[in-house]
C-alpha cells in the first residue's frame, strides 16, 4: 500500500496496524548483543516464554531490540496488546531459548 500526498511527491509505504511485513524476513545466525541477550533471558522463566515490555526498573524495552530479535528468529510476535496497540508482545522461540541457554553473553 502506498500513500501519495502530492502528485509530485514520491510514494512511501504505509504499514497497516496488523501488517507483519518487517518481521517476515528472518535473518538467522550471529549472536545477540548484551542488551538483546538480557531481554531474551527474561523469557526463560516466564509462562510460554513471554518477553517483557518493560524492565524491572520500569524502563520500556527498546522497540529496535524487540524487532531485531524477531528478525533474527530469537523471538516471535505473540498476542495483540488490547490496551496499547503499538506495543509488540513477544515470546521466546526455540532458537532464542537455545541461544540464551548457551550463555554466550
């Protein structure tokens, strides 16, 4: 889908609220950064491997961290958040669980 605000302007993609296009292309391999590793590790002891939206100190998890972990296949979008539609609720994948369990970071 494109959005053309002016006849002479270049069109730009517009993502629908339920469009998972940024997460379709999986990039495998590599190791998580220290920040990604810490976030993924928080899902090890949670029911269903649920990953938090916030750290214990109240800081919100950076969306780039979440999106990168999803692209790498370590996390996957799980459920839609009915209260905050822009928040991406994810869970740990088997690949993520294996990566974190190796304890490389």
